[in-house]
C-alpha cells in the first residue's frame, strides 16, 4: 500500500473542504415564482368592467329602441351585446410530434402536473385526442366523448370484412404487445375485443355481434364524465380510455374515443389557451391521421415537437420537419410572426459530454478544459482521501473466528475492525471530507454539463432556424426580402418538473440547476401571452365598435341643430363621388385577385396533366405489388391503408415544388399585397372625402352670425350656434369620431382570415379531393366478391382510369378551383359590408336631415348624449386597460425568446 502522510494530507484537505462556508440564502418561493411569475399571469378581462360595458350596451339599446323603434343601430348593439355575453375567446394550440419525442411529457410540464398519460417506450402511449381547458375550480374533471353510431359502423365494417376474408385465426393479444402492426385489422380487432384473442375466424364474428358486445356497446354514442381532486387521480381514471398500454384482458378503448376534454385550474391556460395533445400527425396510422387533420385545419397555433437526439442527425426527422414547414407555412399560409407555428425541441436535459459536443470556438474548448483542470485535483484528493480511509481501517487487524476447521468450504469470518477513539475521529472526519470533495466534484461536473447543454441548445436553435429559412427560400423563390425567424424553444421537461416542485427533490436533476435554463418557463410565457394578446384584441375590437356606434348616435343628434342646405347638397355629392371611387378601387383589386387565382390554377392544371399521364402506372403498380386482401382493404378505406395512400400517389405531382411555390407566391404574398393595397387606397380615399366635407362646413360657417350671403341667421339658430358652436366645429367633431380606419382594418383582417381558412381546408395537399372524386369507384371495386374477384377489382379500377382519366382529373381540378373561386366574392362582400357602415356613419353624422326640435325633445337628447358620453368614457378606460395588458404581453413574448449563450 502507498505510504501516505495522513496528518499532513488530512490537514490540507480539511482546511480546504471542511471549513464552513457562508451559503447564499435561498428563497423558498424561488421555484414557484419562476413558473408562476406574477408579472405574466394576467386576468384576461376585468369582470367588473365587462359588466359595466354590458349595462351601458343595454341602456343604449333601450334608448335606441324607444326613439327609433329598431333599425340598424339596435341590431348592431344587440350584436355587440352578444359578443360581450359570449364566452371569452380562446386560442387553440395543437401540439404534434412523432411518438417518443416527449410531446406528452412536455404538455405535463407546461401544465405543472401529470394529467396526461406518458410512457417510457418509443411507442405512442396516448393515442386519443385530448383537449385541455382552463376552469376556475378546485377540482379536475374530464369528458370523454366516444364515436357516434354512424362513425362506429364506418370504422368497424371494413375491419370485420378484412378479417373474414383475410385470415383463418386471430392473433393473440401477446403477439400485438410483442410488436405486431397496429393497423393490421386482425390485431386491431383483438385489441378492441380481447375475448377474440387467438380464436378461429368464423361467421360468428360479425359487425352486429361485435357492435352488441359489452366491450363497446355501452360506450358508442355516449359521453363519460369524470371528477377528481388531483390531476394524478384523474389521469389514472382516464388511462383506460386514452392509452395504448393496457393489460391482456382490457379493451383498447382509444379506438372508439372521438375526443377527451380535460378541465382544471391550469394557470398557464387562464388567458384563453386550449392545449390539444394530437397523436397521429406524420405517423402511419391512418385512423389517427384522419382525426389529426380535422384539428390541424382549425388550429390557431401549431407546436411542432422533435427530440434533440434526432433533430440534427436523423434523416427521417429532417424530412419530417421540412415537410411540415412546407405544409404549414407554404400551403396553409401560417405566419411565424403571428405565432401560428412554433418549434419545440425536447430533451435538452439529456447530458452531453465533451466527446459528443460539437465545439464551435476555442473559447468553448478553453472553458471545458479549465473545468476539467479543476476537476482533476479534486478527483486526486478523493483518491488520496479514500486511501487514508483504507489505511485507517486496515490498521485494526481483524481477528478470524475460524478454528482451523478442515472443511475447506468454510471460510473464516472477519470481525468488525476495532478502532481506538482517535482512529474513529479520523475516520469520521475523512468520511465527511470525501462527501465534501464529491460534492465539489459533482458541482464542477454540473457546471460543465450545464455549459455544454446550453451551447448545444444554441446550436440546435441555429440549425432549426436555418432549416426553416432554407425551406422558406425554396418555397418563396425570393419574393420575400426579409424572412422572419421562427420561434424555437429547446426544453428540458424532466429537469423542469424536478426543479419546479421546490424544496428537497425526490430525484436529482439530470443537468440543470436553474428552472429558467430548462426553457419551459419561456415557452409557457409565450403561449400564455399570445392568447392574452388575442383575447384582449378581441375585447378592444368590441369596445371600439361600441365607441364608434355611440359616437355616431351622439353626432347624429348634435348635427340636427344646424340647417344649411348648400352644405348638405355639397356633402352629399362628395359622398356619392367617394362611393364611386371606392367601387373602382375595389373592383380593380378584386379582379387582380381573380387573375392571381387563375395563375395558380394554370400551374396546377399543368401538374395535373403530368399526374394524369402517370396515373396508369400508379394503378398498375398497386395491383402488381399488393395481395388481393390488401388491395380490397385499400378499396374499402377509399385508398388509404397502412403505408399505402393511393390518393396521395395520384395527386402528388399536383402539389410538386413548382406548384407549392406558385401557391405560396400567389396566395401568401401577392394576394395579401393586393389586400394591403386595397385597404390603403380605401383609407386614403375615405379620409380625403371627409376632409373635403369638413372644408365645405368651414366655408359654410365662415360667419358665426351670418349666412354666406351676409344675411343674419335666424334668432333660434343664433342661439343654437352660441350654445353648441358652429356647423364647422360640429362637423369637425363628427369627422374625428368616424372610425373608418378601424372599420377597414376589420375588413382587411376578415378577408385575410377567409383566405387562410380556404387554404387550410385543403389539408396541405389535394389528396382529399382525389379521394372524394374516387369514392364511388372505390365502393364499386370493393363490392367485388367470390372467385376471381382480385382480377375483376384490378380490371375495374384500371379500366376506369383508362376510359376516364382526362375526365377524372378535370373533375378534381374543378374541386380544387371551387374553394379558391370564392375568395373574390368573400373579399368583395367583406369590404362592401364595412364600407356600407362607413357610408351610413357619414350620413348620420355629417349629412343628417335637419328638422326643428322642441325643448322637451332637446332635453331628452341632452340626457341621451350624457349617457352615451359616460358610457364611452367607461369603455375607453377599459380599452386602455386592455391595451396596457397587450403591451405587457408583447414585452413578455419578446422576453420569452430563447437566450443565446454563445461566447
């Protein structure tokens, strides 16, 4: 054994590692405040202010009804009341990602609880769609909605037919658990009906008998409600219905779940977010994939999740991300500036060693080298300290209890070493010393792991940003000068959950010791505040509409005290000219939009010609590479089965790179530019016309007490002028009160939203339209049965395309054109409706018909105007509060951007 001078070494190590050091005081609220930042959790609206606004709307409606007996004002006030009474607006955030990439674990972290089922395996655990809603209660509840009877029969009938025609014996449930294909009809049937496991296939297996089986009969067409006092208990109850992981005798009920809705006091969702855990996007399960498309079309934000271990190096993940960007940005028209698409990379809390790390600079290498240089002497001291312990314990000379037994199998048993008091004290001191050294070494290693993890995060963010920009450039073809960066969050869900509990942790973190470094708080802030901003904007829009209407009504009565027929005639002429010029501008832009749509269709038509020429080969290939039972299963399911999607194969060329670029350029860039130009032109024309009307009023009021020809004004009118000011003053007030910019801005927003909704209705490709056009033919081919049916099925489908190829693709093109052709009409009608309101306001405030007013009526009007003034003041205060919330939310969104840790 190495001879070590115990006393010297112990003195040196003890002084360095056992001398008490002042520990920084820790705030017990640190973890809670990091995830529950009081500056970022806002109330979406002040209920008291909302109630006051509601009362003012009711009062205004009553007065309007009493004085005018209904009409447009009353209808608009009723619409505004309905908007206030409706539930607060929500923002739907759909979270998608491949199985095993940490999607559900991410959601649980964001929600601060384990309310969704997760699994350690790479197979999907949660297979049903789950919506998570905020509810201000102490309890947690859920509604699990099952398939309707029609949807059930649509699902079960092809399964039963496939099994009856394609197999003689059903597999056992254990075969599925061992990894059999999840979409195989026989395995699917066994998962739903475990009592069929391993049974021989007979005619007793029928749609009717299975539909009446207790496994599903009690669920189909129903909704089940659940309540629990903790999210963990609720998750345990829901697991039976949502998870793929069940015991051998339990039905996999997720197949018949339409959607599950979970409600609870999830603070992150309090500003109006609805989180949706969406399995099925991008995987081979067409049943889940079809459901996924329905939710993707109506999502406000899509969060695309990928695992950090695959995001940069895995070719399949690269293709998945690239295709997703092409679909969501290029085809659907989602803009990253509006947080319509967010990228999240999970697993940043997986340790990365220097051997695995891709060093980007000498500074990074130096930092890690310096840490290792600090670790080495500590490690050496641990080795020396352990050697001292060994020397101390070995000096006790244990005695053997064996008494020379000849039985060689019996070994002497050593008694515990006996140490004197000095040795015991030294041993205890060295044990404490080793613990301190180990802590120091662990802290140094942790510093290294944190450093490397944060720099890896930076690299991943740059990689995803570059992937996004390169893909966007391929689609955009240089149309957009500046490409806004996509929001990328790299997160460590496991470490976040361990840190955010606060106090002593049940398990140590894997990498991070600071909750902010996990990236989850920044992602929470972003999603929470984007929803808050949207909800506040909606309320501000309602308040602005009320203010505009109240102003219109007020000005209507104020202008009744003046009489100037020359002014009225001139103002009327200006309004008529404005309507004509607006119609010209509107027609010009709407016609240009039609040209853009025709250009897109021309590109698609050319691609369709290529699709038509290749369709015969696609159909022949299907028949030559598929067995008869697989072929029939594809027909029954209208072209989609397992890894086969005939509709996609037939429409693939119609969505090629050139078409995608044309689609993006025309609909996402040029069309939006046309709407921007139209809006700008209309705003300018309306503003100029209002200024011209004001100029006429000023000219008409050039003398406060004389008419234009110098004739003194009548006594009554002179009194009114003295009390209320000149005609010019009144018309100037009316001009200032007309919210034409806001009205036309609403039209612009509505038109853009309509275009995006039409784009998203296609589902990222034209495959659904091909499927709809082929539906009758699919049913006809699938109806074949008996001997020789495979040959007849192939002949029928191939014959159809041989005879109807050109007609078929023309019909598909018409289906593509139909939604696009509605864009012109939607834009035209949207602007017409808003412009009609603007014209009405101008008439009611600047061109009002004059009539004499009695004193009693004047008093009534004065009271009326006082009420409207007070209501407008209250509404304005509320709007200011909401705008302050929006500004705060914008700052939080900006602050939530990932921090660059590069040296």
